[in-house]
C-alpha cells in the first residue's frame, strides 16, 4: 500500500481520535476495518478532507449518556465486589468508574440544564464528587472496611443524584444495585478457576 506523508499522518490522527473513544477490542477491530478501506492510492490530505474526517468521527462518537451507562456498570460491579470482600476487584471497578466519568466530562464538560438551558459545569461538579465522595469511598476499600464502604457508597450515590438533579434529570435516581450487570466476572476472592 502506498500512501503519502499527509495521508499517513491523517490516518494516524484519525485513528488516535477514534481509538480514544473505543474499548481495546473495538479499537483493534476498527483499525482492521479502517486499514482495509484505505485505497492503495489516496488523494493528498487537505483541510477539507480533514474537516470531513472530523465530521465523520464526531458523528460516530459516543454520547455522554452512553458513557454514563458504562459508569453505572462499573459502580454496580463495585458494589458486588465489595460485598464479597474482593478488595482488589473493588479497587479495579472504582478506578474504571472514575475513568468513565472523566471520559464523560471530556465528551461534554459543560451541558445545558434541561429546564433553564443554562450551562452547567460538569467538570466542576465531578471535581466535587471526586473529593467529597469517591476519595472517601476509595479509603474504605483501601482499609477493607465493609461497614464503612456501605455508608460511603450511599454518599457516592447521593452525590451522583445531586449531579443528575443539577442538570435537570431528577428522574435518573441511582440505587444500591440489586443484581450484577456483568455476571461473567467471578467476584469471589476465593475463586480458583480459571487458572
């Protein structure tokens, strides 16, 4: 496959932008798909083609609400890992949940309130949640304190709900999860299979 320097750079930039929005499995598949679609002789990259590529990438980028579903999954799994006292797994899910919230903030750091239309600083809200709720929750996991974890988890859910209300979505009311959303992961710290 022959490609000029601008085409290669454009492909790398688009791949990096697109790849940052995907899971590792999706990234590998997307790379193969994009690589298979690159013609042997590609026209030179211009500002117009880069703008068109950017528009195309934005059209397939996940929304903030899509990422928040991921947040719910991570924090739901965190609950069950902590209930089984699998503290390394609880730490993993806490970190993954926090990373997904950071991703949601990068997608849209300022959202319009549904009722007033005024901009809401999501990053500022999450910074408050991080120090006020997530940091203390992490401390309970680090101490392996099941009782304190339950109280800290509830405070974290209350903080999440305060954010939902601030953006005009009071109907998004979190709860202590009743069932795990990812049953393929064994949350038992005593699991011995697979080896």
